[in-house]
């Protein structure tokens, strides 16, 4: 069973749901390719069947989680959603594995009153309930505190119109120690028997130490070979703490130089957002929707052996948050496409509603292209309306 909502439903997702006959709940006016071919259910009937069924549940977006909480507030679905969406509560649970990890929950109003000498800089600050990299900042020292807090407040206010309160919390933030190491994003699920299954494994790229954007993630043979084992071990420990079963998740971790896997966050009942989870189809032939709903497990040894030596990446073309979406007149998609040597899939996004104009899946054999794209000035591909004089 699946709940579909904005911002994006891909053709692959719709096609897979059609083939499987998966019961679907559509929320609002989200655009769905070939919607008429889906097994759509009315809201009340969907949750009635969900409560009685042991069928796997998935969301394509976090926007519908509040509906789940309203209909089934006493369920395991609601319990796990509350735990993992609240980053402070998640950190409290993780003290069983990471007892010395520093974090602190603070209201927005108290950010100006907190004694800064008590904070072990460098730290990360972000909303307790958040999505993507909205409102996520690195603060290296006391001198950067007030300036960064002001930017954080602007980010949260700007996001209020695009995301509901249960997706981004505008009242409370968490401070946590900076985790040094390489960062990875993983799509996985726990089977009905509580066994973890990894479906995707992507590595994140950063332009510099302050970069918190989600611009580029990639995967390759080497990424999979180096990290499948330690991340599988982490999932085993997570499942043992929370007794997870029939549970899909998208989560981020960092792996330190010493090889320790430290979680950043866990996002319940979904995979990588706005269809980026589908990078795995291009890289190693894993359709996460098919694998999850059929409770399949990739044979990673065979998958890796069959892969070529290319680097498979996706790029999220996000606008600078200082640009008002109302001022954007057009995007030069054709010129932007010319920045890539081998495009696997180019997806147009609704930039009038969300601060992103495309998601690009692409392939290459060296990191030169990724490094160039990571610092590419995306404002060169948009045109703005001229401000009107009053």
C-alpha cells in the first residue's frame, strides 16, 4: 500500500504500482503519470484496509505522514513516525549505542539566550523536524553563531509555504556535534521478520566544509564494496534497539576514519525524495518499489560483478534560497543539459512551487564532471522578472 503526495511522482513509480496492483491513496492535486491505471482508494477505505492488513506501507513523500498519525495514532506506524521524524527523540534513543554523542534541543526563541561557551564547536544546527537540507547549517565558532541563526530563521520562514508543519518544525532546533567522515544516503527496509535489506547506497559530495546542499550524490562499484558491510551492521543494531519490522526507511550516516558508522537521521516510510531513489535502477538495476513491495533482497555480489566501472550520479538543481520563486520567469533547460556528458534521465520540476528546477541522472568515468557541477553557478540558467517600480 502506498500514499502519494507532492512534490513528485515519477513514471517508474506509477508504472511499478500498476504492474503490482498496489492499493494507492492520492493526496491533493499531485500529478501522477497514468493515474487512471492505478488502484486508487478513498481515504477512509485505504486506512481501514491498512489497519487490517499486513501489507507493506510506503510513502513517496513525508507530506502525508500527519494523515497516518491521525487515522492510526496507536499503531506501530505512528510510533515509528514519531520517533524518527523527531531528531531530538531519535538522538535520545541512540544514546544506547552512542552514549557520549553531544546534542541539545533548543527552541528558536532561546537561541539568543543560550550560553555559547557551553557549546562544543564545531556543531550542526537544524530543525528538530526537517526535510532535505532546509535550515541545516554548520557553525564552527562562537563568532559565527548569530549570523547563522539569522539565516536559519529565514530558511525556516521561507519553507513554511512549501512544506506542512509536520515536515518542517519552525519552533525547535537541535544542536549536535559535527560528525567527521564521509557521508552516505541509504534506502533500506526491515522485513516482516525484522531482517534489514539494503536497496540503495549513495555517497554525498560537498563543495566545501560549509556546504549543506543536496546537489550531488553518486554510487559505484567501489562505494558499494567499501560500505555495504558496515552499514548492514549498523542496521542490525538499529533493528535490535527498536524491534523494527515491515518498515522502509531512508537514512543518512557518516563513516569516520576509524570506521565507525554514526547516524545523522532516519526518515520513516519513504526512500530518497523526489524520485532520486531511482538512481539505483540506472546503476545496478534495483527498482526499490518492486523490491520493497515484493520483499525482495538484492544479491549484491552479483549486482556489483555485473556493474561497469562508471560513476552514476544524480544532481538536484536547487535555487539559491535568497531568490524568490515568484520572481523566476524561466529556466534555460537546454543550456543546462549541455553541462552533462551523458544524461541518463532529465526530469523537469515545478520550480514555481518548490525551489528546484530539475533532477538529472547522469553517468561518467571520472570525478572531473562531478567536481565541476558541484560548484556550477545555477543562477546562470534562470531569468528573473524585472522588479516593478511603484
